[in-house]
C-alpha cells in the first residue's frame, strides 16, 4: 500500500513538473532582420512618409541596421530634408547603398546615413537646385555642409556637387558640377566601400547576409508616388485641359467635364504631396474657373474671362516645382488642347464660350439686329435695355435691337437709356431714369 502511495506521489510530481515546463514561456532564437528601404524615382513627400514609417518599424523590431537603397535623379529639396532628418534621428544604425545613382536631392539622403556604400557602376553628385538662384543655392549648400560635417564627410567636396563655382584642385573644375564614380567617391572618403548587393553589405557588418526584409510602400503611398511623378503630372495636365475643351463643346456637364475635374484634382494632389504646391495655387485655379463660369453668363467677353484664363494658368504654374518645369508642361498641354479644339470646330462643333472670345456671332436685320455703321442712330436717342448691361448687353430703340455697352457700371433690364456716344462701331449708353 505504501509503495502504491509513493508511486502515485512520484507520478503526480513528475506530471506537475512537465506541465510547469510546458507552460513556461519559450525564448525565440530568431534574430531580428535587417530592414531594406528602397528610395527610388522622384523624391517627394510620399517617400518621406515611407522612410518615416520604415524607420519606426525597424526601431520597434530592434533591427540591427537599416539599408537605404538609393537610385534617384532627385526631387523636392524639402522632402529630401525631411528624409534626412528622419534618418539622422534614427535609433537604428543607418547605411546608404547607392545602387546606380544619387543625384541632386539623393546626395543629401545618402550622406545623412552613417555608412555609405556604392555599387561598382554607381555615381553621386550633380546636386544643383532648380531654380538655381542665389537664395536657393545658399540654403541648399548650408544643409549639405551641415549634414556632411555631422557625418564626418568632406563638406567642400559635397558642396562642389551643388555649386559649379567651387574649385577644388584635381577634383572639381570651375563651371562644372562635381559628380563622382564609386571609385572616386571611395578614394575621397565620401563613401566607405563598394558592394553589389545587400548580402555583401550585411556580411561586411558581421551580420547574416540572408536575414533581411525589403520594405515596400503601401497602396496609398504608391498611388501618391505615381501621380507625384513629373511626367505623370504633365500627362494629367494635358488630360485635364483636353477634357475642359471637350466640355466647352458639349451641352451640359458630361464626360469631358468629369475627366477634367478628376485630372486636375489628381494634378494638384500629386504636386502638393510632391512638395511643389500649396493650397494657394488651388484657390487661384478655382477662382479662375469661377470667373470663366461668370463669363459664360455675362454677355460679351470682358474682365471676368481674361482674369479667369490668367488665374487658371497662374494656378497651374504655381502648383509645379518651378517656372522652368511648369512652362514646358503648360505649353505641351495648351498645344494639344488647341489642336483638339481645332479638330472639333472642323467637325462642326460649336461653343458659346469660344464664340464670345472670338466674337463670331453674326446679327442680321431678320433677327432684329442692325450693325451700328448701317443705322441712323444718333447721340441722345432714347431706348430701353432688353438685357442687363454688364457692361455689354442689348437695347431696343424704335423697335430695333442693338448691342450696346453701359458707359458707367452695370444697367439693369427694362431701364430707360440714352445713347451717350458712338465710337468704333460701338454704342455707349447711360441710364436716364429708374425704368420703363
């Protein structure tokens, strides 16, 4: 009996110890992965958001290192500065891997990292600002200089990439921007090594060459990145203007109008996220559309129409990176839009707006119109307004209809008016009492 009891006690002790062992937390032997963050294409605000999210992820995962794979011709200076700040504030060691090119804004992002590696055929440099005026260049050089000094790089060499007036014997010539190959960059201490892939870099840092994860933008950032691209921006501008032209020739609000609204909307959203535009540009553009709408209602073509066209073009130009970038894009869009308009006109389409701009409306005696030069209108004759004169509209004198212009301000409909003067085939009238 005692043996049985002893056996049972021993069995339950064994069982409890196994249960305790099974319930005890197990330690993972998997090491944290290195984070790879590609920075490719135009540098804009979507890249900045992507870099910020990737760094936070790396910090939360206790990543041993972040490798920024750089392949860019540049982009927004302000977005590049934001990316630089995120990199320099990172709690995880940072490495730049220039895999092809780091031009313009890409230079700042590269030298912000603690280590810089380049592929065998990569280049770095040509960091001139656009537009390249004294104010922009001074600001840009100061950022590059401060970053280079913070990371122990030769700031004069980095500044020579942005300023063609800097001369460094045997390195940079006057009048030419400095651009370095991977070999030259290594010799001058701008980079720390030449590698061809992530694994080689990780092994050089005494890490597992296969233990890494490549980060990717989420769908929303990818979309913003696409519409922020300068080529796509120009395409959206073209589609927006063509849609606007089609809408002008189409009664009511149709496909052309919808296409135009969507394209212009994406155009401005893309440029805002690219760091090129502000809400002021959108407000000016919308004001221009409103003024053009008013012009369609008001007889004749005047201040509202001209101001509307100027505001629309001005809003588009302000939305883009610079005048140098905007002018070719606007010119391309205008030429294509004009060609579409000419094609529609040849096909017999008509537009109330274009008739007003070109003054192509004709008036004949059967319709009750008489041109000024064929009438016997005299200064001082009395008539009444058939429409509101803002300042152009129509009046009636002795049962005949004439186009007239209010000499001062606007004149309401059904008001008694007097011919004040006739000049260059135009009739100017003044109100003489409260109405008829």
